[in-house]
């Protein structure tokens, strides 16, 4: 996985710092400071690891940053009585780690501390813990419960879900917990990444009390089918099983277990960051003319998308918006080319961009690896001999940039707004012939050329 992919997944890239005054005790590298020992690295291969209580008569008080990261063969670890801190990413990606025993008074669990420990099924947070870092238990795909000691003054748990003490903030939903989930009525806010990578989650019901949903809260919940929101909510709407703001002007989160195509409501003006991230079953999306902003990573990793039409009102497409949509072959811009962020189409190796208005040179100049950009300029060759009735069929030639795709649509009533596609094709060699054998079946028939 390259650095850009890691940026989408929301994980920080770490580099292990060199420990000052590094010393060795068996398989443990350590340093000393302030009357305590910090474990800085583990080089052993034991499946059951007992971290020593003391080294050279000095108590072990801290598990250092990244000290056991990627120890995939470790199955269990016992953290001794004097340890108060578990550092950043200390046990990250210990894929075999199934059991963690904390004997003492740990007060701090760092960012990413047990991130991606895929064999971990349960974890008990002692009453001494006062701080749990971001993504500490994220992407633990077998984790069924996080249990907090009753006397803990900072945190609590209900049905295996981690909250703050007052049950007003939902911090972490266990990654292996499957099925439907109803958020307690006391919850006001959802932490960043609280449900991310919860592959077995199917439905989530929000209470009216919830007023804040953190960044990437439901990222890559690939079996999530729908959201519901109590009507009493003053902040959110669950219209059609999708999370919007109350006024239906921002699409916040689409349930990524839903397959097929989706039409965004005409009231929406912005598509939020990661709104469709990883929705691989999404095969098509209709973006209304009301939309002006498409957020960061909004459609990243939507593997089912093959074509997208960007309406003329969009003036800003943010970083990585369509990145890694590997089957995306065409993007049609109906209006002037908008401002775009970094690597909007990164990883879309077979996509072609079609535009009608504006100057594409600034895109190509700013982003050297930008996909092919083609002017979409079809026109009816009205003065040619092909224009008119021939063999009881009405027809005409379409000319324009060679290779551009077009669709010819027809309507019987211009005020109705109803247009029916009749023929889709490509201007091979810069032209395409169209004919309508059914034109005599209508008292009037109007034609237009459109983007597919």
C-alpha cells in the first residue's frame, strides 16, 4: 500500500524514533528516565509475553511508542503493575494478539495503541484509565466488547460499546460487533472513526439528542444498509436511509451496504467528506444541479462507478474526491471546469474527462499526471445532405471532437422536461449518423444532443 492510500484510510504514517540511552534486557530494549523504565522495542518471538515488572531494580512504568507494533506472533501480553502509560501505536497491527492483561494502574492509552489488532475479541479498561487516544481500538475486526470498570471516573460501557462517563459521547463501537444498533438516547456526539471498519454493522438508529457526528465515523462500513433518525432531531435527517443535515442541504453519510444507483435529492448543495467512501456497490449516482461542493474523498474507492456527470453548479471538488474509483471510465462536466483539489482522480487509470466550457490547461499544468481531458463539442451538421427525411426516417449527422460519446434524446413537449434517449454512440472519426424511424408516430418531435 502506498503513502497516498494510507492517507485515505486516515492513518498517520509513523517512524520509530531512536531511543535515547537504549539498553537491552533479554528481548526488551529500554531506556530510563525519571526513576522509571520505558520499553522501547521488543525483538522476541514469544507467543505469550510478560513484560517485566522491574529491570535492574527500576520499575517499568511505560510502554513506549511503537514498541510492540507488528509483533504478529504475539498472542497474549501482560502489562505489569507499575505501568501508567501505553504509548502511541504500542501494539498496532499485532494481528495475533488475542489477550491483554493490565495488572496495574494504567492512566493513558495512546493513539492507535491497539489499532488493527484483528484477533482481539474483548478488552477491559481499568478504573485508572483517564485518557484514551484517537483510534486506540479502531479496525479491531474481531472485537466484540470494550468493558470499562464501574469505578472509572472518565469512561463507561454499555453492551460492549465505549462511551464517556456521562454516556453523552459514543467513543468506539467494537469492530467485530455485527447486526443493527440503536444509539442510546443520551448521546449528543459521535467520535471521529467511532464506527469505521465495522464490517458487520447493518443498521444504525440515531436518537433525537445527537447533534454531532465526527469525521469518518462510518467509513468502510461495507454492510451498512440504512440509517434512521428520530424526527425530534434538530440536527439530522435520515431521509431514505441516508444521513443529511436537518434541512437536507448536505449529504453527510450514505450507507455503503446499499447496492445500485442513487439519486441525490435536489435540495442538496454539498456532498460531505467521505460521504460515499468505499461504497463499492454503488453503480451510479445522479448529482443534482443544486450541488456546488463535492467533499474530500467523497466517492473514493467506489469501485462500481463507471461514469459520473458533474452538474454545472459545482465550483469546487476537494482532494481525492474520486480517487481509486478504478472502474471509472468517463466523467462529464456540464458547466465550466471547477476548482479541484489534489489528486481528485488518483488511481482512476482508465478515466477520460469530458468538458464543454472553460480552459483545461490550468488543470493539466497544475497536475502533470492528470487523466486525459477532451473537449465535448458535438453539433448537428444542419447544412449537410443527410439532414432531413430519407427513406421515411428523419435523420442528421453529428460532428465534433473525434471519439467523444454522445446520446441523442427526443421529446414531444418542450415544457414537460421529459427527454427520452434514442441513440448512444461515439463520434468515430469525428462524426456519427442518426436516424429516427418512429418520427411519424408523433404530432411533433424535438431532438437534442447530450452527454451520456
